[in-house]
């Protein structure tokens, strides 16, 4: 089993025309090889009659691993794969098969009481529109609902066009970052209103799908690499006038399990995520132009 991360690096070339070229850099931070079957003593090769055969293998993953990130052609990414090779005599080509897998480290929210604590946040604009918010907790797993309350003081009764609430994922591989929106909503009770005081509850349901859990990883196989995955909830107030929009971002933690004891099985059933899970996703596109290293480099 091997895994690597690929990041873009910029190179500046100076000649008659200045040109910037993007170079991709692969860093391997996990590599493990298993020989499933060897020839018996006195034999030089394995010989099987015609038929179908299967071999069991087990690969124990380290407890600390970065999650799979961006399985598509988007850079940067972290990718895990299994490469199966039938090593044949020199006069015949080897037979190999590469299988990409998804790996998520176990992030149990109950291990850190901070994830269950309530949180408040606030901000204001130059028109004295003041926002104060409250979240019931800061740690969630896929399938849960983010709930909270927003209070707005609007003494000048400026028209508030809308309040936009969105959850973002931000991940960094080495010095390269990527930000993507997970979900968003517009609060229906605050649309084109100039009320002096507003109190609005909100609830945003996280989808039942696999998300890379929050993670801060530094390590590597030959070279060290850093991988960070963070989430934050952004509340943005759109107000009438120039330079009156304002927002506030609240860091959040996305885990794989709520409780390591009683709720573990139930939550795993709901989210289809297991601790240190390895699963295939045949519907997810893989950037085939960027194949894994060849057999010779991984078998060393």
C-alpha cells in the first residue's frame, strides 16, 4: 500500500519572454509492501492450474494519517492506493492492478470536551448593525445538524437584504491551500427587513456523506509533509449601502464519531464511516493522468 500527496510548485523562467510554469511535486508519506505468497522451498516459481484463486491480506494503518483529499484532478491532493502485482518471469510482463481507496483517520469528538462546549461570536458594521451569535457546540459528525441563534441590533433600521450562513472546508498540503463550500443557506426570516431587533434560530443539516475529518498532520516516509484540514462556519450579513456587509467566521471540528463507546456503531451506520476506514468509491473520478509510482519504485 502506498500513499502520496501532489502539490503544484511555481517555477519562474527568465528569457526574452517571462513565463511561469507549474511543476507537480509528489511526496510519499506511507509505503508498505507485503508478499502474499512465495514459491516453496526448492521451487523457483509458483505454478497454479487453471482456475480462480484468492488470497487474504491485512494492512494495519498507523493511527495518525492524513485523510484522503480531492480525489479528482484538483490540486493539491492526498491519495491512497493499493497496487497488486503478480511478479512473472523476466520474459513475461508483470500483471498489476491499482485500486484507489479512501482513508479517514478516527476523530472521536468525545475525547475532547471542548467540542461539546457552547460558543458565542459577534461583529458589527459602520452603520451600527451588531450581530451576536450562539452555537450549541463546535464539534459535529456527518448527518448531525448545526444549530444556533442569531441576534441583530439595528438601531438605524438599515435594510438588511439577507443573512448568508455557510460551512467551508479549508485544507492545506504543504504551502498550497484549497477552500470549498460544503453547504449554505439563507435565513428565511431575515430578507429585506429593517427591524430594529431580530432574533433568529437556524439549523443546518450536514449531509450523510464522507467528509475528511479535521486533521493536523506532519510526517512522511522519506520526506516530511504537512497536511491540515479545517472547517469554519461563516455568517455574513448583507446590508443596504456601501461597505456595510460584514461577516464572522467560527472554527468548527468535523469528526468521524461522536462517542467511542455507546454511539460508535450507531453513528458509523448513519454516516457509513468507520475508524481508519478504507473504502472504494467507484463513482468518484480519479485523475488518471497522474498515476501512482511504478512498481519498481514502490517495491524497493
